[in-house]
């Protein structure tokens, strides 16, 4: 199957994959938040010592995002559509989670009285900073006694990288993609080459932590798939090649990158299998699970302390899924619809102006 066919929503189950990845992020955070004890090892780290569930899941999130968002731009070829759709996809749910965190969770969980909590104005800083993707983690008196103290929601750090990838992608399409989408491959290939160099030049501003510098590469790999969608075919031979590449590079400095590419290839292949397609969820609640997960885990530890980590993960996933469903039904879905209405209205205005001209 070619990627162009795979991108037809009926031919993939990326919604389920994203939900699983969001739950894996919760699993990945559980050791730091709850403490592991002697009977637990991270399921991804058990097989791949150089990574763990959270880092693995976030990179695959970025790959899927690069694939889907780039394909969306290529199908619409409209900067207006791209900007409005991204804003209405990301911001309403983020603001909703921030407001409920500050005025419900914060007020219930703080060890300060309500007046002191509100008088410190840190809650305004928490909302403002996170809305502009400048991660701010503290609310006064909240989670101060937790094993992972003071951090209200440690998942927000990746949002700035995701939005940064959106902005760079849009700029590249505006500057290079007007004549041919293939011009976008030039900076993408430069990013790939840069990763193999002893010292990174293009991504040198990102620290040497693979959890961070591999995020834009993951996004770029997804964009590469979308741009080359009529050329790239994913089949069992690609899966076999990916597994062989992993074996060859397993004990080299390139294992992080090779493992990333191999995982993305296998993810696409598995997502298109018939038995996976039959498991399509009604809603894509992955974004909500990601936004709520860390806060829910900290809240569970606040009330119950250290418990068996498997039970901690189960509780966190259940409550995060419930809140994510509420967020999707009452916030994400309506605002996505509003965004589409605004895009239609803007397109109609442009059409009228062209006719008048």
C-alpha cells in the first residue's frame, strides 16, 4: 500500500495508535511520579534499554503529526486553512485544561488557604505562560509533598516543539512549496544529514537529549512520508528491512535514530492491517489524554501516595480517558467545527473578492 492510499482515513487506524501512545506517556511518567518499587520495569525500556515508554510515544506522536499535518496542507494548499485549523485544534482544549487545573484542581489540592492561593497570582502566570507554550509548572502550594514535587503538569514541555514544527512547516511551504512540494525535501534531507554529523548545525540549538532533538526529526520524517506519499510503499519488506537495520545499528551511536525510523515504518504498516482497522475508536481523545495524564497521576499520588505502579497506571489511564472524552465532546469537537465554519466563511469572502476584481 502506498502512503497516499494509507492516508485515506478508511485505510488507517491512527486514532487508535495515538490513544495508545498517549496512554504509553502515562506509563512512562509513572516511575518518576509514583516510584516503581522492585516489581516493575518500563515495558518499552525492558526491550530497548536506550529509551522508555514516554520518550518513545512522544516521538511517534510527532511522526504522526508531521505525516497528517503535512498531508492536510498539501490537500488544501492554504495557509489560512492551516493556521485556523491548527489554532482551533490545539488552543481550546489547552485553555480548558489550564482553567480547570487552576480553579478546580489547584483550589482543591493546594495546602494554602484560598485567599493566599489566589493572592499570589501564580495561577495567572501558569495560564499565560502555558498558553504561549512557555512551559510553567508551578501553582502555589500544589503537590509540594509529592515524590515529584511542585510540577503540576510536566507534559506541556513538548507542545512548544510541536507548534514550532507547525510554524517552520508553514514557512517552508510559503517560501519553497509554491512551485513544487518536492522543494520542501531539501531542508528535510538537510535535517536528516545534520543528525548523523558529530556536531549538529541545524538542530544545534536543541540540547543533546534525544528526547528533545529527535522530535523535529520525527516530525520531518512524517512530513517526508506525506510529500513522497505517491512514491513510498509500506509493506512487509519494509518492516523486515527496518528490523534488520535495527539489528545492524543496535550497538552504535546511531541506534536512537535508526530505532525511530524503524518504529515509524512499523507503526504505519501495523496501523493499516485489517485486524487493527476493525478497532477504530469513535473519537480521537489522544490529545486530551496527553493533556490530562500527568496532572491526574500527580493527583493520584497526592491522595494515595506510593501504590503498586501497575494500579497507578490503570487508575491514571481510566480517569484521563474519562476527562479526555469530556474534553473532546464538549470542547474539542465543537471548536473544530467552529474552525471549519470560519475557514468556509474566509474562503467565501476570498471568492467574492476575486469575482469583484
